[in-house]
């Protein structure tokens, strides 16, 4: 029987193309997901680990623990004096403002052991005097700094006298920018340890102490000695460079790999679709060969041999397709990594093909193909040889096998629906995801209950098309099992695509509500922190930008103090407030101060230059609202107090209302245009409209990525549709030839098969649209329901487009099978076994 199985694969290779393609795509998807995971970690190690690349050991303090000990000079001295230690780098980190524009930068220090310095010196020499500084190359280019340039620094720490630490340093070196993702885009400065300490909080200490070992020193011996030295210091660890890198990488996601979880969820969907397609295809393949297998039984083949031959065929297909899928995944991810390496910002990208990815891809692909063939293999031996030589009865709901299948389907549907409902109510995607998958499998298993009935109902539309239309409607429901198998593949694809479209539309609508409540105005522009505050001229310039409906200048009027610290208070005329505030319930009145969400005080005192007043607090639903009073109240205050204006500079803002209906690109262009119009950086322009544009941009990108991922499953589904229809037509060769012999023309035969395919595809598309909309809504509930109200939003035009594409896909899938059936002469077809 092994020879029979090999002969079947060799002689009928075309029959296995669809199965092989489905397995290849699914295995490639799974393997690529795992390789992307391992490559992401390897790339992060290359970037995050760059700061520790030359260290043999590190002494670090847990920055997230309030009780962790501080790494101070005494600790550094202990580490330095430990036997086996050649040198150390006691690293400090603080944030400073530099230059005339007061840009934020991270200030680090140079190392007493040159080999431990985290970045490369590209030009000049590292600082040795306390008035010297090194600047990363990117910042130097942006700020037009060279060796010898003067760079003023201002600390972000409060001094006892109320004055901030300042200094003017001379640039002596340009260094490479750090690849640490936590520092990407942040200017990086390095000075001496003494200078770095002056600009740091006195109690902050060192962020880490890197250690270089002397020649011949044992890492384990020195680690043990250091652990002994710090044994009394809570929250302090001694780690190797790799251990520290792993700890930092794990902290990015709280120890959970969310990206891999999401990708594996899509891989699971692709595998589920693949299993269904493989099982359906093998079922039709075995059904088509029922007579052939029965003849083998008649000449002496045992049931177990027949069953093994079918499984061997699946095993061969699974091995070949899985190997191809793994190789394709490695090539694909390798190409992506090679492309990223050519981009300066991602030059640290690293390809890492873990053994787990290869083994999992091969194992899952082979196991999936073999398991999917077990039921068809059993069906191949379920009837006696002589009975198999006659046409077999369909598996209907009334038979024992049909009842078992329906029973399992109903159980899966009920359990899955319950899990999906619980996940949606609790806002837990990890509960909802398996519930959705189980319920969908249940729907597919119960498809024979309702698909034929729906096809019969819709088939009445084809009756006016004459004999081909009536025959198409009858043929579409004559074999419920075949009809369900053909529709299942397309049903899967349409459901997945519709689910994503509905989910994305629902998320957009829900986020709009969240943003409208969070941000008081469409757009706010923060004034520059210098001597050129916004004026009415800037107000006019902002109003003139295309897309802006209203622009209001909001000046500071005083200062107030809450439990969270000092706040600048702004003034606005009630008429202007009605133009720009989104929440119409926020009314500015004399004697009232509007405060952001979370304010607990009932009254607050607002200090002005002329006097102070106590005002009643009205708390808004927005945490972003600036403290706001009416212009009438502001007139009595006399402006900002002089002392507060120097200590806590509060600049006028611009609040804008934008036109409705702006799309994502227009909102992003609006942000750039506004920043240019009033001469500020893009980050100074914020608000619900800008945030909505940013979120929609992210959603659009994610939707494209996810649609691409689901496209894998859809391609598998369409392959299944074409394969199932093709095999179905081959199975009905004698029937089609008999119709030709009775007078049906070739054109009518092709039309009949096309109508049959369109009917089945139409019903599958309608069901998929309904199921996908339901799954998309419940998926959005499970993802967002924990922090906002989710309102169902249906993208009708997109759903209609999916329906049209599904109908075209069904029509296209019938072209080749119909052409093949029409070309066969009636006599040759009637003679076929």
C-alpha cells in the first residue's frame, strides 16, 4: 500500500496542489511569526545591550522599587576595590534643557575606564574638564554644533534658593547616537562625572556600575565577591551584560510578549482555516476515489491498509509543504531584516532563526495535515467493498454520523458563544479569542442544518434563467455535505475580513468618544517657553490655516495650588469658550474655576499680580483641561504674579475648533501647517482632533498589517473554494455528461456550474458578513470594553464590497472546472469511472 500511496501522489500531483499550498502558507505564517519573535528579541538585545556591550558584570538598582538602595560613591568605591576588578564605569543619567530653545536632552557622564564607555567617539576627545561636553552626532547636526561650540545647560531640579543649576559647556567631541530604543530621538550629552552630578538630584545616585574584569579573573568569583559586598543593599543586583539586557527587554512588556501573542493568534486562525481546508479537500479526494479504494478492497487490501495509504499520502504532502513553508518563512523574514539593516534607524536589526521556529513549523504542519486526513481516511473504509462500488449515501443530519457531527458542533457553538460573551462583558480578549474560534468551528460543523436551506431560498432568484438556473438551484442543495464543504472555505474568509472591518470601524467610533471626553478642544497649541509668547497675530495666523473654523487666544491669568502642585490658570471669554470647547455643559461663570478630572478641592484660591480670589471648583470629565476662569474674573487678578512667572513660566495658548470630516492625512497636514503658521514644533500642537488623527493613522496601519495577516487565511480559503468546486465537478463527470446527452449545450452547462458557484458563494458571503460583524463587535467589546463604552459601527460600503468580491471569487473559481466539464464529450464522460 505504500507503493499505491506513492503512486497516487506522483500520478495525481495536481489534486494535492491546493492542499500543499494551504499547508505551505499556514506553516510559513507560523514559522515567520516565531522567527519575527526571536529576531525582535535579538534586535532589542543589540540595541538595548549596546550600553553594556563591553561590561563583564553590572551592579544595578531596581529603579521601580521605592525601597531599593541607592548606588552612591561608597558603593562605587567598594566595587572598584573588589579583587579581580580592573576598572568601573559608574553611570549617571539626568535630564537637562540645552540651547536657547531649551530642548530636552539626557546628560550622562564619561567613564574612568575608557573601554566601558557606551558609545563610539566619532570626532574630537571626550571631556576631561568640568566645563566640557560631548554631543551625539544627530543632535550636533540638528543644532549646528561643532567642536568648540558653546552649549548652555539648565537643570530640571529645584535648588534651595529657587534658582536652577545652569552652566555653559564647550563641545569637545561628537559621539555616535545610542541605539537604545528608550533614547531614540533624544539628544544625548556626556560630560565629566562632577558636572553630571551637579545636574542630577542629590539622592538619585548612579543608574548602574559597569565592571571590567582584570585578565585571568573569573566572572563567577568576582560576582560572588560583589554579591557579598552588596548583601545588605535591598533591590541591588549583580548581573552579566546579557542578564541585564534580558531584564530590560522583559520590562518593556512587563515580562509578557504581547506582540508574539497577537501574531500567534493570527497564526492560530490561519492554522484553523488550513485544517478545515485540508480536511474538506481530503474528504472530496477520498469521496472521488471511493470506487477505486473499493476495488483495492475487493482484490485483498485490508481496511487498515487503505486507511494507512490515505494517511501516508497526507504525510508526504505534509512533509513537502511544511519544509517549503519553513524555507519560505526564513527567506521572507531574512529579506525584511536585510532591508531594515540598510536603514540607519534600524541598522541593529538582527535575524535570529530559533530551532523552536523550525521544529514547530515542521511539526505543526505535518501533524495538522495528518490529523486533518484521519476522518477522510476512516471514511474510506467505512463501507463494505461491494457497497462502495455503488454510489454512497450522503452524510445527512439524520444518520448516526450526521447526528454525532451536529452534536459536537452544537456543543462547540454553545461553549464558544458563552466564552465569547464572557470575554466581551469582562473586557478580556484572551477569553474572547478562544471562544470566537470554538463557536466558529461549531457554526461550520452545523452548516448542513442551514446552508442548504439558505441556498434553496436564494436559488429561487435563478429560476427565471431557465433550465440552467433551475438545475443550478437544485444541484446546489442536492448534496448538503458537498454544498456545506464548498461554502465553508469562503465563509471563513469573508467572516475574517468582515470581522476586521467591523472591529476597526467600531474601535474608531469608540475612540472618538473617548477622545472627545478627554480633550476639551479640537486642537490646542502650547506657547513657546521663551520671550516671544503668542499674540493676536498668531491667533489670526492659526485661524487662516485651511481646516480651522475658530481660533481663540487663551492668556494666563494667575496661579493656583492643588494637592498635585501649582497650576497656571487661564482666562477665556464665555462667548469664545462656546466656540471651541467640545463639552457644552462646561459654562464659564464669574466666581467659578473649571478644573481637570481628579481635582478633589471644593474651592481654590487663585493668586494674581494685583490680588487673589477664592473660587468655586467645577470639575470637568477631561484630565487635559487647563484650569480656566472667565475673563471677567481674570480682570480683577491683574495678571500673573511676578515671582511665579519667573519660577513657573506659563505662556498663552491657542485653542482651535477644526472643520468636521477631515481625514487622517488632512489632520496630520493640519498639525504641520499650524506648527509652521505660529512657529512652534509639531509636538506643541495637540488635542482630540490631532490625537484622533494619530490614532486613526495607527489603526489604519494596524488594519493594513492585520488585513495582510488575515489575507493569508483568506488566500487559503479561496484555494479551498476553487479546489472543492473543481473536485466536485470531477466527481459529477457522469452526471454532467448525461445532461449534455439529454440536450444541455456547453454554454448552458458552464452557466449552470457558474450559477451554482455564485449561489453558494453568495450565501457564504452573506453568512460571513453577519458572523464577521458580530465577531468584530464582540472583539472590540472585549478589547476596549474595560475602559470605554463600545458602540457598534458597520462600514456598509466596505461590507458591500466584500460581498461583491466574494461573488466574483465564486464565479472565478467555477471557470476552470466548468470549462473542463464542457470540453469533455458526453460519450467519454458517460464511460468514465
